[in-house]
């Protein structure tokens, strides 16, 4: 589908993938915008993470920007760690290994924006993986 005009997307209309098992237990994911909406260079994911949740280190074939809307996370990369609070944004260059964990007893809500309409996800060993919201395993990053 190719779009030639502006359009809007209601986040609540995007399908939800809720994970109750595996390494991503406690994740609620919505793909708000991507290639299936006609985007040719942008994806937006809305995610919610329960306290104790963590994302294993992984890489993308594109840049990612994460904005925390609620809660606090500890962002981790190959060489840095720092806390990210509500209404703070951090940038992850393409191919940089990164992950995060929820800090404290408050769930986290965030937006992840990619400069690709179909971001690739890769394990640290270089193998591409399919996320559960696209039919892959709930342990796709292990």
C-alpha cells in the first residue's frame, strides 16, 4: 500500500502482542506505524514493560530512538549505562548492541522510532531473528 496523503493512526487500534512467557515476559507491543501502513522509511513501536522486565542485548540494521513516557529504564549499550526518565529520549546508532531493564516498581511505557519501515533485529551472534509480533518465538533474542 502506498500513501500519497497525510493520515493518522490511533495507537489503540494497533494489534497488541502481550507476552506472558519466554525471555520477553511482561511485554505489551504495538506496531503503530511501519511498511504495512505505507511508510517507506519509518516505524513506530509503542511498548509497555512490567517491573523486572529486561531486553537482552541485540542490534538493529537501522537507527532507533526511544522515548520513555512512563517509568524509568536503565539503558545499556556496549560501552555505556544510564537511567532514562519520563519524557527523556535516547538515540541508538545502527548495529550498536543495546538493551534495557525496567527500574523500580512502576511499569514502563515507551515509544521506539526506527528510521526504517521494517527494522531488522539481530542477536549478538549476527543471526537475524523474528519477533513474536511477526510470528517469531517469545525467546527470539536468546
